[in-house]
């Protein structure tokens, strides 16, 4: 790129858009990047206040902003994401399907530390719709050293990319509602309808709901029964506190479930349990899921439906950002809740 007088620019290639503004009439690019300057363009350029312009001067080891941004975006993409055209050094990455957005946060930070490049994303582990812009990649200067783009490409290549959208699987769901108060008809079950609503939003089918008293063996039998009926995800509601009558975790263990974590650094939802029985996820849900619009369940469910096997660290990192501030109108997921990474 070099600066030249407009009068000397004939037959040279413009290396960036030139914006023209006529108040109340027009605002846009009068001349596009890549335009070859002609003799008849000179009066118009002068009228736009352009006595000098930047023209493309190809030099080995340097890249134009658009070419560099496109390479940066293409390196970042994994699955479920498409790349827009480059414009003014910026390229958008757009979700191709509804699913769980995954960002390699560590490598994102590394790339942004290279200098002269900028990648901004939505939070990782967020559910996005097809057509959502999930990432914007930008090159700051009009031209950039190719070595910087190569460094970013190497980082992405070594980690298999940076941005991915994983499809949500509509699983068959079984619900075990525990508690003597519901089993014996002392109160109406209000947990089941909430769970059915939340899983149906992801296309899941509830194949059965079993009511069980506060009895370890009966809770165990209910979990195994639903799995035998084809449940691919089991949700247990109630019986998750430390009260002596709350024995749901014990019932899941008695069924053969391996408890990964019991207790989460998220409020509301600190008494949640994640377990697996023959690779089938079993989630123990505390009472807050019944009353609060957004809880730990809303953070974990999409990841389970996307096929992730949840481990202890996955839950532990939710503590940073895991305190809901109970906004008068809930805006989740457009809020910091659960966005600790």
C-alpha cells in the first residue's frame, strides 16, 4: 500500500473503499476496494475531498486486510459455521444450524495477543440459532504481516479450529419425581410440567414420568425402569437437599449410577447432581428449577443434549458467573449468568 496523489493514480488499484456522503441523499461506497482508477474518476475524487488516496502496492510478506481477515476466519472455523465475505478487513462467522456454540477460549486469547488481529465471539456453551453471527474476525491495519496470520493459522490448526456449532440431539427423556408429599397426593406435582416444557423446547420427547416416594429402592427401580423403556436421559426431581428424607442421590447410586458431581457452584441450583448409568446421563434437579426461570439446569441441559459427557471441571468453572442477579425481566442467555469461561 502506498499513498499517491489522486492526479497520479490513474490505472492504479484502490486498496480500500472510499465513502461518499451527500446529506439526506446518499451515504455509501462511491469507489470499492479493487477499483482501477480512471481519468474520469479524478474530478469525483477531488469533489469528495480526496487529494491523496492509498493504492495497492503488492509486497512480499504483506497481506491486504480483506485477504488476511478471510484467512483468519477460515482457519478458525470447525463444523456448523460458515464464513461471510470480507469487507473492510472484517469477516463474520455465522451458525449454519441450531446448536451449542463451542469456543476454544484459551486459543482465542492467544490469537488476540498476536497483535493487529481481533476475534470477538459470543460466549462458549451458548445455544444459537441458524443464521446467528457467532464470531467476527478483523484485521486492524489496512495491510498486515503475513507471518501474523500464519501464527494464528498454526494455533487453530493445532487445536482443530476455534469456533464450532454442535447440533442438539432430541433425546428420549424419562422423569422420576420423588417425594412422599407428591407420591401420596398431599400436593400437586408442579415439577413435571416445568421439565417437560424445558426439554420439549429442544425437541425432546418425554417417554414417561414415574412418581416415587422417599425410598432408595423405589427410586432406583424407577430410574432403571425408564432406561429399560428407552430413556436416553433421566431427570430426577426433588429429594436433592441434605434433609434425612431426601434420598434421591442414594437411589441413583443404588441403580448403578456413577455420580460425577453432587453440588454445583451455581445459584440457583447448587444442589444439582450429575451422574451416568451405562453412559446414560442422570441429572438430579433441586427444587429451584421448579420456581426460577433460569437455573443450573439451563446451563447443563444443552451440553448434555449436544453429546458432551459432563465432568467435575465442567461444573466447577461455572462458579465464575454462576450467581444469578434475578433481573426483573430475565434476558438469559443474553446475560452473564453461567458465562465464567
